[in-house]
């Protein structure tokens, strides 16, 4: 928890450093700064490039992952223009006077290192892996479970699968020597680089970041894709919210309106998102 809070305390410093090292030409134009949950950044970066082509006088700066907590903190402090959040606002955050727009959701998925010789997992496996009752794959290779912090949306989604899974997650937090990824990008890097790795992920990050070292697993026999999310056969998802100040600039609303265009929606859909924004 202390390590996670230390990461959050560096958010404004990261933003300041990026502002300093960016070429001065970036600030000779109108600028939109975007930051937030890491798994949403890949698709937004693609949208940003097309937006800049349509509006050459506007520069869009997409910061490295600062998480949902970081996005809300940065928006409320005026450090960024658009925040990307992967969870609903907490009670104390709803009092900040921010405007929240749900724009998409993506399948929440289970994944493994590409060399792991499995293609499916189920609820029973999840419980055993997180409890530590199952520690080896079928080929004898050790399962290297990658955990996320308690506050992360991924952990909260995982806990809601069932009371048994929730209990297994609690047990996993007390196991010694466990790998914990603080950001979505760190999570992806660990799963790609650690033999036998297993963890949670999102379809949009897998597609947008072209994570070839990660294998997507079906869950309880159902393939995680937007079609199955739409028809209800796959029911694990992560929502994405745009968070802005109520007095946001015309530039900010121009970017949001661009997401609403068919071009913007196509990018979201092609990167594993189910578009909600009308």
C-alpha cells in the first residue's frame, strides 16, 4: 500500500517533467493533456493521432499510466485536461464537482505467458491458483501469479466473480514472494517476460499495445471478445470513464466529440472496446 501511495505522490512530478522535456513547439499550439488508467491509453493514443491529423493546430499529450486514482487527482488539481478512469468514482471523489462520461467497456480477461501450454481457465482453476493450491502447469512449469494492488479496478472485478474467488484473492495477498504489478504496463511486461506467468488483463490493452508475448485464455469455455460481451455469454468487463472538470475548455469537448464520430468509434471497436458513448 505504501509503495502504491508513493507512486501516486509522483503523478504531478511526472506531468511536470513531461511538460519540461516536450519540444517547445508542442506548447506553441493548443494542447490537450490526457492521463489515467494504463489499459485505456493504447486506444486513446491511436485516436489522438487521428485527431491531430484532423486538427493540426492542436497537440495531444498522452501521459504514461497514472492510474484511475491519479487521473482523478490530476484533473481536480488542474494538471491534466482529460482523465481516463477504469472504475466508478468513489464517494469522496463524487464531491469534487467533476463530470463523468462512460465511453466504453472491454472484456476483462485472464492471460498467461505465451509459452504456457493452456488455452482455457475456469473459476475452479482461478480459486486454486490464487490460494496457492495449484502451483504448476500441466508440463510441470511453475505458475507465476502476477497480482494487482487491492485498490486496482482489476482486483475489484476479480473479487466480484464469486465469494470463493474473493476469499482466494485475500489468501493470495498473504502469500510470500508474490509478484505485484502496480500499473497496467508493468503488469503486461511481467506477464510477457516471466516464464509461467498468469494474471488478469484487458482485451483492449492486448490489442492496442500489440502484446505478442501474452496469450489470451478463454474463461469457463467462453472466448473473451466484444461479441460475447454484447450477447451476455461473457460477463467480465472493465468500464472506461472520461473524467473532466465541469468548466472544461472547448478543446476538451472537441476531443470528446471526435471520439463520438464514426472514426473514433471505429478505433475503439477495432481495439477491443464496446462503445457506449453516444
